C-alpha cells in the first residue's frame, strides 16, 4: 500500500506526464535555470574586472552577435536538458511506485514486516546455516550439508530457484583442503 504522498504523486504524474514531456514546455520552464549560468557571465564581461576579457571585448575582432548566440545556446541547452533530466527522474519514481502498488497485496500494510511480495509466495532459504533447521539440515555439525559451500535454494509458490552461494569458490575444494595446500 502506498503512502498518501506517494498516491498524490502518482495521481499528479498520471495527469501531467505527457504535458511536461513537450520540448517547448521544457524550454519555457527551464529558462530561469539557463539564465543562472548566463547572467553571471554577462556581469563578469561588463564589469571590467578581468582586463584581458575587457580588451578582447573592445577590440575590432569581437563580434557581439557570436556572444549573443552562444549565450542563447547556453540558456536553451541548460533549460531543455535540465527539464528532461527532471522528467526522467519523475518518470522513474512513477514507474517504481506503480510496480510497488501492483506488487503489494490488497490488504497489506506498507510498513508491516513479513508481508510477502506476492500473495501465496512463501520463501525459505535452504543452506542458510541456521542451527537446527530441520528443513535443510545445514545447521548442526555432523549433519549432512553442515559447513558445505554450495547453492542456496529459494522455494516459492512458483518453484525452486537455485542461487549461487556468495562465498562459494569455482572449484569443489573445501576450506580444509585449501588450508592444507597453503602450508
């Protein structure tokens, strides 16, 4: 179950996602950010604190139209790409919330521990090394499977998944064999 804030965001984004994807709207909304880059540049150029830039600006080779076009390109580039990045962030959050909402059972509480991700899925991990685990026999020394490295099995309602043990080596050697070969 999603929180109130998450539900509000999903409703907002369902209604506004296509409108905010339009390039013209992204440009118009992003102009203030682009101006945050351009205005300090213009102030720096016109203030005269950097004498070499001032000499270049007052020379006969300086074309103010090139500077103007460059400043417009900076504004446009920053405005559009910042808004696209922001749209992508919102879209990713929206899709994650939809997946979370679809994955949760109808009566499940969002903060309740132990709620299965899908109804009817009970996960038990074999080979987890829990002492006295009757299902796996992997906990007590001397029992079959105790201390062995291998694959863990995850039993779900859909079947059994074999997951590699993160501590397993590629070969079949045990720790005792490794220690004896080192000395």
